[in-house]
C-alpha cells in the first residue's frame, strides 16, 4: 500500500503519532510519503526504506498578509498522490489538513482519513473563524479516527461531527520502553520513592502542582526524589518555585532529553497533573516501562489508567491528593510492584505497535 501522511512534524502528539505510524507502516513494506512543511524530527538523519518526505513550498506574495498555506498544501498533496500513485492520504490535526485533503480528493479522486487530535476539539473546534469549514472537511473524510473515546465524544459534541469516529489508541514501542535496571543515576532505596514527570512545561500541564505535592511528600519521606524531564514556557517559573520551597535537593531538572526510556527506568512511578489530556503518550511510555501512574482524572487519561489497578487517578488542582497517592506507593513496595506489572500488562494487551497498526490497516482497506 502507498500512504500519504500529513501532520505538523514538530507540534505535540499529532506530529509524533503521524510520524510513528508512517515509519511503522514503512517497516512493514508499505511506501509512506510525508507531506509537510518540515522533515519530521524522528526522520532527520535516518534513512528508512520506503519513506520519502515532500516539503510544501509556500511562496510569499505581497498581495497576501499571510501565505496561502492550505492551497499550497492541497496542491502538493495532489501532485504527490498522482506522481507516487498513492492509495490514500492520512491527515493528522484537521486544521487545515482535512480541508487540504478534501481539495486534493477533488483533484485526484483518492480517499483521505482524518485523525483528530487534542486541539482540534478543545480549541480550534470552538473557534467560529474555522468551525463550519473545518467541520465540513472532517465530516467529508472517508473515515475519521480519534485516539480516545473522550476525543471522539468531544468531536461529536463540540465540532458537530455526526459521522462515526473510530477510536484507535496511541501506541508505544514496548521493546524500547521496557522495565530494566537503571544505569543513569543512583538507585533508589526502599525508604524513598523516586518519581518522574515528562512534559513540555505548558500551563495546562500544571507542573507547579507536582512541585507543591513534593512539599507534602518530603515532610514524611525526606529523601523522596522527583525527576522532571522537558522544557517549555513554564520552566523558569517551576525552577523559581523549587528554589522558593527549598526543594532543590529533592527535585532534579533534566531539561530536554533524547534518552527518556533510560531515565524512566530510574523512577518508581510516573506523575502527571494536567488540566486536560486527550491520550498522553507519556503515560503509555511510563506504563510500558513498568511504572505505576499517578495522574489527574481528566480527558482520556481514565481510558489508560485504571484507578487502583495500574495507578491512581486524582482530582485536578489537588497537590495534596497527588502526595497522598505517592505516599501510598512509598509505604507499600508490594503495591508499587503489582501496579507496575499491571501497567506493563495493559500496554502489551492494548497499546503495542502491531495491535494499533492492524486497526488502522482495517480503516485504510475499508476506504480504498
């Protein structure tokens, strides 16, 4: 099969999922063509067989305040579809990709599949400047998918989508992310838990709530540790809060890292305090690494984390309840171990590459 993939290669989950899907299909012998503004980060410097990247050329015209990207994208999608004899286009993040794909279908006659992502339904879907045309282009897709039931429900309610939305979850490389001895930092002791948080430090992640929870935790477990991985607009504020609360000896800021799988192996639990999430890949990576998850009971997270089984769900904006869940794990190593094993089991049962790719392949075959 020959597949065209369009995504924002450097923006959040849509770019990650689109790139990973294309690469995994290429590994299985399908020819994948990425049609984007930039080369996806995961492809830079790597020569995958059966993968080709097509850069969208956007010309600046003095007549226009902003370059007409949607038309340029639709033209490139049409040209690549014809020249590469693509079977279908798979677009991630509807705006403006679904509209461009609809235009390309008018030119080429080839079907397109739209996968909805977080901002499609939480921000852009509610903006009257885009809503009617964006909804029409999504509705016109030959098939629509979303990575969680939460997102599918939001799309029906907020975007007014009436067509069936197929829920196909994110996936994780369970061989890359797997339980193994820590080789990066000092090993934990049974008396003090080591936590990890991975994010892009945006306000919605509420990283400060996690820092506040460490105030409570360290009063009872003075040697408890928190590893924070990532970078973003809130990082400076988080660093100042850590200094203000006197937690520098307990919290280690590691910045952006390319060795996240190795760092996860040095933690005992993964923690998230987000206000909303669609279906975070970070949680799947932590689960695949055999970690219990402590996360807020929002968005699509309850579809990944079963409270009391592979982790704990806590209310948003409640650092005290985050701390309570952490202290439960710290006090019971058997519970911690069992929840970690359940996390890994959940991934192997529901979120492996093969299971998810099979679901997408059924969708592709149904529209060709």
